[in-house]
C-alpha cells in the first residue's frame, strides 16, 4: 500500500491479491489510457492519479509502445456488471482509505 496525497487530501491505496483478476477488464470507468513498461508501473500511475481506484493492464498489446494501462475511477465491487471477460487483460482493484 502507499499513501497518495493531493492538496492535503491523502488516501491510502492498496492493491490486494484478492482483487486481481486475469482475463477480465472493468469497462465504462476509464479516466486515462497510457503506455507503461509493466503492470507495476501502471499501478504506480494509479497512485499518482487521485481519482484512480483500479487498473486494467493489457499484458499482450498488439504493438509495442501501445497504450496498455487503463486507469479507472471505479472498482468491480461498485460496478460488478462492468467487469467483463477480456483476453490479454488483467484487472486489479484497490482498497482505499481516506
């Protein structure tokens, strides 16, 4: 877990293994799509984006340098129906404490 702060508003963000799903992706809640080197970097970028609470990561993009990291402003717990099967993706949600 990590403490992320923006203008004195802090939150403790953790990516627990219980909220990690291979072959799934949360749709309809993406706030940014970026290119990163690996899933750890995608999670780190989520820490930096104050409204991010989960990620989708494309483990096998069609092209190198493809935008493979999606930052989401919601979680599968909040929107279970938006968690869909998606080959080549992993979804990782967070536990957030403010």
